[in-house]
């Protein structure tokens, strides 16, 4: 493996950490646009791309988000330069003629699924896309702190009152303060977590 490849993998995986404390350094909107441009290239089922994001940056928007965050996570969200609300679009299928032009009938196919089937597909695709957001952020020099500790119904009522988008998780984004990192916890070995069938 070349040294450059080793460094790339370390940036994305080996040396990357979940950050909880942040440097007072803003994240430019143009960088957030680049982050989305990269992450949208990841795969989803039939190219549905149901993930949507709201990048919460302003003090006013943070003040609206903080009451929905569990107490343990409030300081993390308050200090992060950006908190991305990762959500899914319940009507993702409306975009199928644009996203799958060779088969525009996919709009009717996905739209005709039972609601629980559409929801499952949208959640799965959005969680998959969120993984690509994390990798894209790291590739662009940002640090990430994913959070699940928040009241989804409250976030949805505040940020998505029309009910069309539904939140899944929060991603704090910015430039992490390494002084706030804890020692890395262990991971399971290949033998403990995998089987070859």
C-alpha cells in the first residue's frame, strides 16, 4: 500500500474520531455545499436518495434546536459550528423522474407502496447516505460528532411542521478540539463480528 493511500485511509477511518468539543472556527456555507455534492454520490436503493439535511448554524436556529436535545448533548450541539439535522423525505418518490429518467414509472411504483414500506426504504437510504456525509466531511477536513440523543417529534414539529420531512439523527460538524477527546475505545475483531459463508 502506498504511503498516500495509507494516509487517506487514516484520515477517513484510523485517525478519525467522534468529536464532542469544538474549536471556535466557522464552517463556510460553500464547504457545506461541497460536503453535500460529495455525499450525494453514494448509492441508495434505485437511486431514490431520500435523505434531506438542514444545516443549523445561526444562533436563532440553534436556540430552536437545543430544547429538543437530551441534556447530555446540549453543550455539544451548542458549541458545534454546525449541526446537521439528517432527515428523510416521506415523498421521496416524487423525484424519481429526475433521479431515474430511464424508468419514470418508478415514481408510481414507490408511491404505491404501503406507507410502512416507503418509510423503511426512506430510513434505510437516509442512514446509508448519512454514512457518506460523515466520510465526505472527514475527506474535506471537517470533524463529525453524530448524535441520536434528541426528541425526533420535537425536532420535526420545529423544523418540519408540514410533516413531509422526518428527522433521523444529528451530525455536529466543524473543527474538533483534540484536547476534548477520550482514549479510543476497543472495537470487535473480525473473528468476533464477521462470518464468511
